[in-house]
C-alpha cells in the first residue's frame, strides 16, 4: 500500500514539475528570444549557438556562461564541421559578408609556445587538449607580452569552400567583434518527437532557442506538440531523467489521443536497429554484438575500437568511437590516420629547425653551438690547433693563414709550404739563396751586398800600379787608367804569379805605352794578374796582346798613386800602402768636429744671459748695408 501511494505521488508530481518548467522557460512573452531558429545546431555531444552581438571577449564569455554554456571549443574535425554547417545555414541577409566570431581560446601574457598546436592558448574550459587547429597565419613573437584572444573568420561571399574560411586569427581581447559562438553541453539528449497531425513540434531549449528543426533535443528542453482540432489541444512534455536513469521525455506518445499506436511504424521509432512496441510505449534494442547507447536509440559495437582501424588510439563514444593522436600529430581527414605536424613551419628555432616525427629539434649552423640558454654561439675552432701556422677565427668559421715566405698547400689549406722566392724573376741582382720562410740575395766573388739587400757593388781591391822594366825607362809613358773590358775570361786564364808586383820582361826595342786605343793597349800588355778576387759580371778581365814578345803584369787599378816609400817605376819592385785612405777620411772629420765645437762656444758665449740684467733683445745686433770705406779696403787687402 505504501509503495502504491509513493508511485501515485510520483506520477502526480510529474504534471506539477512540468508546469513549473513551462513557467520558467515559456513565461508567455516575458522573455525575449536571443536566437533565431537557424542560429543553433545540436548533436549527441552538445549544441553550438551563434550570437551576432558586438561584444568584447570577456563580455561574450559572460553571456555564454549566464546561459549555462561556455565560449565554443573546437577540438576535433567533427566539431569544426558542425560549426561549418551552422554558419552556412544562417540567414546571410541579416549579417555582413565577412564576420569575426569569438571562440574560447585565451592566452595570458608571456605564455607563448611555438612548439604546441595551440601556441600557448588555453580553452576557456581550462585545458589545452586538441586534435584540430586552423590558424590563418604564423604566430607573431611581438604579441606575446599582452593577452590575446582568438576569433573565427567567416566570409559568406567566398565560393572556394572551406579552404579559406573558418580560419583562426588571434588579436586583442578588448576589441568588440561581430559576434561569438557558444557551446552548451548536457548530460543527455532526447529524441525528436513525431508530429501528431497538428503541425511541427516546437522545442524550447535551456539556452532560449525556439526551433522546429533540431535533430537532438538537449536535456531540460520543453517540447510543444500541436494536436489536431477536436483533440486535447497542445501537449507539452519535458526532456528529463527518467526512472531507468536514462534521459527521455516525461510522457510517452501519443500525446493527442489515447488510442494504441504502432510506435515503430514510422521511422522505426527512431531506433537505429530494433524497435519493440510495448503497451503504452516502445523501446529500442540492438543486434547481437552491439550495445545500446545512452540515448536509448543508437547502437554501437560491444567494443567499437575493434573495427575502428585507428592508427594510434581509439576512444569509445556514445555514437561509436573516435580516433586520437599523440602530441605532435594531427588527425587526418579520414578520421583514422595521424599526420605529423611540421612545427618548423612556425619557425620556433632561432637558426635551424629539424622536423622529426612527433616533435622537432633546434640546431645551430655549422661553426656554432648551443650554450646553456639554448642560444647559438660561435665555436672557436682555433683552440683545437686546426691550422699549421696561423689560425683566424671568424663568426661561424675559421681561416688558416701562413706566415711570410709560406703559402697554403693546394691539397690541404691547413698546411703551409715554403715559397721559393728565387723563382721570381729579378728578385736579386746576382745570386739568390732560398730557405724556409724567406730568401737572401748574395753576390759573386769580388762583389758585396748593398744595404738594400738587392744590389751588388764591386769590392775595393788592394792593388798597386804597374811598374814596367825596359831598356829605356825614360821613354815610357804613363799607363792607361781604364784597363777594364767587357770580355769575360775563365778563372784559369787569370793566374796570380806574384803577390803585389808588376813584372814586365824587357823588350829589345823601346815602346810607348800611351793609351791611344784598345788595339794599342793589347799590343803592350801581356798578362794581368789579380790577387784576392774572383771573376764576376763586372770583374777583371784578361786581355791578350798581339805582340807576344812583350809581357807585362799589372793590377786592375793602374791609376792608384805611388807611396813615397815605394821604389820608383824603374826599380822593378814596389810596395802598396793604403794608409792614405784612412788619413783622407779622418782629417776632414776631425776638422769638421773642431769647427762645430768652435761655433757652439761662440754662440753660447754671445747669447749668455745675465740674471735679471739683460733683455731678450740684448743678444741681437743691428746689421746695416752701408760700411765704412776704410774697413772695406782693409778687408780687401786682407
């Protein structure tokens, strides 16, 4: 008896509860409708609604939450396609061709992350999980210091399909855009009610939508069923949690008549597989190997992931299954395969970015390495002794160089090889000696190197003038002073017979040694003997006379004067003295030093300044052009 009373009270409470809900949701004109019939769309997972009201991001978020929802999240391709269907079906005459709508993505300052699909943005539901992104442009690094929010763009005049539409674009959260998208989720959905002849069923949803075209009715909605004339009139039912813990209508059809009806006759009662009639209602069943979903209408395999063929992970859902992908991948258009995200397209690295499956790697250019902060710094290759001689470090590279006198080896630029400078024409006047790293100019025997280390000059030789012995010494003329020629002779022809004397054999007839011509010289001179010198390019030469009976030995410097201590030319021997050269150099030097000292003493004496008694002009003398005649004559006589 108590159980019967309890059941009776429960069934009696249903009309009261229904009446209260009707008063809340349909207060007969006291609540304005914010949405038009085609401004919302529902699926088994929830509903999306678009509001064409210019508001900021925070104002839009507050409006959605006041109605029991949130700004829209778009985490999968299915959800994106549902939004595309919604925006494609709205009345285009009441909106602009190109609009921007807030969605539920927000990024706080300094939260940028170029490596993540959402770039550091967070859904307004508090998570960052997603299997879908549709950014319009690359992330801008200079926008990371301020809060950023995301809009979805839609161009009704675009005929290219969805390729350029429905893109995500981040911007300032304080701007008021054309509208916003809200998402409403519920613990279940009720099936669509069939019309009973009085007209289409009108559904009033918890987010203030009146529609006759919904395919899924949210929990808490009220359905108004028009009845034909002469019947009960309009009937209202509530989508609620039933006694069997499933979501369904508060009353079962028919609502306008009491006659039993074949519930499964029309559209199989809404059942996906098997519809079973009962006395006053019907229910759905599934075939073997399938389970009934929570909506009581559709069926899914006992383990839907067995035939899902997901490449990574399968998640059972009320409508079947859903394939998911790990971080770094995105779900392919077929909904099963996973495609690698090329994070390098977002330029997350300062230098080189290497995309690898599921992630990416930042690397430095050749010649650089990453420091503790991840920045690329130059590598000093010269610390590793990569060059044989000189190493010059440059940004990102190094350069091997060689010291003077060396050049880089063609087969290995890090090695240095000696440069043979002596192969260069004209680098030395006479001889060139090459050594590692340089060269030295040298001279032939009888020459010495100038201070420019290039030119060779002839060495001053210790020679004596020739003495000629003849039967008539008074008839001799002075020897010529230009006994040099251009003909080169071999060293064997220049034989030294005596150390410092000229030896001339007496001829039977007197002769004259005047230098009238080269031919006359050759007839007088027999042999030339040189002491202490070798032949060079400008060295001494040997001249052969035509008359072989007269022989004479002489030095290459016949013009050298005789010393007082030497014997006269007719004696046959004499000795050479070079002390005159030293005296000729020292005497003028000493005279010059004495004169300079005298001038200095005179100058210092004449310009001596007595303390505090002389002026600056006291050291000067007046000079006049006119002089006394007597003084001039005296100087002339002197």
